[in-house]
C-alpha cells in the first residue's frame, strides 16, 4: 500500500482541461514517461502562478521532490521532435478557428551570462536599449477573432555561435543548423506555413531586413501562377526603403537628388492627398496610395499602404503589399496590429504569452529552448482556443462592407 501511495505522489497530476490537447500533441512520443512529463510541463505552464521555473511547476503538478528534475529532462534531455509537435499544434489550431492570416514576429528574451544558446548583445527597438539575450522569431496563426497564436519558432544564432565549435557543442546546436539573419529566418518560417490562401504579415526593423523579407516572401509564389502556393503578403517597412513607381523594376534614378531611388516615405508624403481609405476608413486607419511600386527583391508590382497619426505630416507606418482590391479590404484590420515583441505593449496581437512562461526558460541548450517554446505555444493556444469548437463564426456580412470600400482602391 505504501509503495502505491509513493508511486502516486511521484506521478504528475493530470490537468483535465488540457488533457485532449496533451494526448493530441504527444501521442507520437514512443515512451509513456515522455508523454507523461511533456504533458506535465504543459500543465505547469497553464496552472503555475508567477514564474514558470521547473521548480515552481514541479510543485504545482506533482507532490514530489524529484518533479522539477523530471520536468527539466522533459525539455532538455528528452528526444521528442519539436517539429512534429508543432505541426500537430498547427493542425489542432486550424481545426478550431478560421485562419485569417499568418504573422511573422520577434521576441527578445533577456538572459544573464554568455552560455545560453544564441545569447548576444543587441539593440532592442521595443525596449529602446541594448540588451543581453536571445532573439526568437515566431510564426503566428491569426485566428478568426484576431488573436495571434504562435505555432513555429526559430532561434537567431549570431556567427560566433556557429563558428565556435566549443560554444556549439556546449549548447548542443545540431550540425545541420546554418547561419541566417532574422529576416531570412522569418522568410523561412513563412515557407513552413504552406500555401493556405491567406496573407502573411511581417514588420521589418531595417531597410536591409525589409529587402530580405520581400525577397524571401516573393519566392513563395503568386496567386494564380501555375504551381505557385498562392501567397499574398504585407511587410511594414522603414520610410527609407527604396522604391520606384511606374517602372518595371527598382532602379536608380539619375534625376533624383543624390542619384538614389525615391523612398517609400517620400512617395507616401507626396501621394497622401490622393490616398484612399479601405476597410472601415476610420481616422488613423491605413490608406492605400494610388501607385504601383517596385522594390529590390519583389517579383511583381506592389501596393503602397500608409497610416498617419492625427496631425502628422510623415506617415506613422508604411507597408508594401501584394494585396489589392477585395483581398486588401478583407485584410484591413490585420494592418492595425503590430506583430512584434509581446512585451512591447498591448497592441501586439500576442498578449498573454508571458503568462505562459515565454521568458522563463532556465536551460541553456538549443534543443531545450525549442521544446520549451513549443510547449509555451501549446499552452497559449489552449488558453485562446481550448474551449472553441471546430470552425469559426462567419464574417460574410462584415466583409461585404469592406469589399465595397475597396473597389476604388
């Protein structure tokens, strides 16, 4: 009898609300203990108040002194494939909500010390200062109600992490992992979403990153092309992004001051008086400008969209997009989101991730980071969609008005 009680104490408690998701995500794990403790980690992220350290989660899910060690092993030492679990999570989400689009976002994860995989010093635009930490790039599924649920991740690894054999070995970075800038990693994430007929949205921090994103997204195919995946996209770009209007490709214009191509910001200011509202057309909403533009890396003409703060002369945000007409109107509300670090403010479309342990990973390894981020994504998805049925409420009435406002655009 005592042995049975002791065994029960050592077993993690099941969290009823997440049991279905746990079974769905981890049914392919070969060992029962892997399934049990991966599920316990997910339960801990959902139920532990405050910081989601393995110690705190251990006490929340199991009355055993060794629970924290088992949770640590579930992400750091286990062998389960985060790629397979993320694919299962994506399918689970899409069964429960309409997919409005995909968003590419970034999160800064502050770290102490030098030995967590990918840690480096970088200027964080959300915080407005230089931080020591990791940079995670995420693919977010935009639900029918406008929430952004993370379903895939990449960890940015600066060159020193890939060139230094000892650092690479210490962090257990696989040999197959190669260098990639944040822009190229986000484009890679977009490719993993597959052709689903909905747009991909991204925010570029720099002109160089905008060029990488546009080039990468342009390779995903154009709607209507034979064999193409049918991917439309919109990238929020810096005002200094070079563009050309009325030409077949982005070129340098000798007549322009300095011999450089005009910029997206300058063209938006020039055409502001002719900009047309799309979507709701409320004050401060994005407006489409009467120009087809080209920019390096793009394979087809783009629309220029901009939004101005009340009383401002320069646009607050500028987008280059392949969307037009009715498809642009249908995506109008998505332009209002800032799919950036959820710690940067409430208007990111990704609030609540911190409460699911986004920044609480204490391990240092590359596999551990990926498994933790996978389980954080699952916890957040359960909070957003766990009580939803398959399918989503229709939006035909709302879209009809938006389409009418887009025809002129």
